[in-house]
């Protein structure tokens, strides 16, 4: 079972989806980026920390809280809204650099995207 967390874009999340309904549907149907997991347990879901690029403090807090609750995370999905923000909303995040730095610092797999709709 893959224990995942999802980070969504604080600024545009509710402009491309409401209440992360698309992510919940994709998890239930294991489609989009979730297709790579056999079974999924959603451990946590939170925003990216807002601009300009406050992802590291957010992930640090996320890993501390989930660790204290004995609910470790195997993978962090950066929501499709974060991908859209990087592509169209002038988000300052460089995914390749962020992925490498997060994986090296926290030892958690980072995946860009959640669903395809």
C-alpha cells in the first residue's frame, strides 16, 4: 500500500477544482498519476505553503506531523493544480529542482500531478 500526501496550489486550487474533488475521484479510480500505485492510503493533504516557493517549510511540517502520528508518507503528489500553476500562472517553482531537493532532503518520492481532468 502506498501512503501518500498531496500538495495543492494555495492560489489556484479552487479555481481549477472545488474541494479537491478531482483528486479524490482519481484516487478512488486509480487513474492519472495514481495509476502507478497498487493500493492508496491518503495520509495528508495540504497546500504548497503559498508563493514565493514555501514548499520546504510546508513539507518539513507535514513530515513532522505525520511522523508524530505514526503515519509516514511514501510519496508526495504535487497536485495537478500545482502543475497548472507552474505552466500558466507564473508559479516560481521549478519542478525538476524541487523534486530532486525534496527527495534528497526528506527521502520521499515526489510525483508531479494527480489526475488528468
